[in-house]
């Protein structure tokens, strides 16, 4: 099978034995509002359509992905060691042919590899998981020196659309004062002039946290799931909708 032209291949200098891509909403069999390439089994789509979409995806992969039960946490599961349905928000693989996958529809998918091509990982980073350390736990689990790791940021809700409350900003700023640079007032204020809502840049927040770890080579970012309804699912925009899959493996 040929990778659909609408799907996204990371533009990063990964080793030759690292393979990765992110699906879009094109290329599947699901009917609206899940049209058409929805591989998520937990969103209310027709199970037969989900199975058909997963079969199409599987035809492009060396093995069935390690599908996770994502809970906006920070646990990392290892492909080939844990079974499908493991409760985790990141997966890693050290052996060829084992596929890591995360599902997103506004949250940030982050793919990782080391320069030697010995380990890969995929993380699901919504704001809760990001604040809770999912990127830190993933890098730690990979076992490679952070300066030997590169990351790719897939499509997520963009900084012009990701409106959050003060509690979200506080969760990040309390851990790193520099995180304040990733937020700007959304316009509404309280009687004393304080912002009621903030626009958050999840890409900037991820880059800050990766930088603190020593992961300096970070690629991708800049695609907005909320504003590009033709290519991407967005839970915040549509509510009842599908998910994109970001997958990575070693050959």
C-alpha cells in the first residue's frame, strides 16, 4: 500500500531505519462526523468502520501498533512487552518492527528517536499530560542521552485557538516561570483587569520542557487542528469526532 498524500511524514533528519507518519482525516471509510480515517475505537464510530481504517493503517506497518488506553497521564508502555490497551500516554520500542502509536484530536503528538536509531517513542501530550511530565517520562524511559534524542511535534490545536483558564497557566508557570511566555490574554478580563482566559501555545510549552531536559533538536509544530477542518479532527471544534494516529517504528 502507498501512504496517502494527505498524511504527514515528519521532516526531520532521523536515522534511515526510523519510520514515522501522522494520519489525517483522509483515506478511510468512516461516515460523518468521523469521516473518514478514524482509527479510534472509543469515540462512538461504527466498529466495522474503525476496523476497516485500522486494517488500512496496518497495511502500511510492519505490525499492529501498541494501541494505548490514553488517560492524560505520564506513564510509558513498551511495545512488545505490554499488551494492547495498556493504560499509558506514551509508548516506546527498542526492537525493529514494533510500532508505537498515539491518538489525538487537538492534543499534541510527539514522536522521538535517538540519533543511533536504537529506540523510538510516541507521546500523547494534552495540557494535563504535558504538565504532568509525559515528555520527561518518555525521554527518561528511552534511556538515551537527551542530547542524542530528537523530537517531532505533530499537528495540535494552535496558539490562536487554544483558550484555557488561569488554572492551566498556573500549572505550568508554577513549574517553570518561563512558561508564562507561552500564554497571552484572550481578551476577557475580571473587574480588576486580570485575564479571565488565556491563549496557550502548546508547541512552545513542549519546546520549553524538552529544552529543559536537554533535547535541543525539536522539529515540526505550527499545524492547527482547530482551524484546518479539512485535514484534521478537532475535539474542541466538533465534540463528536475522530482521531489522528501518529506512529513510529524501527525497521
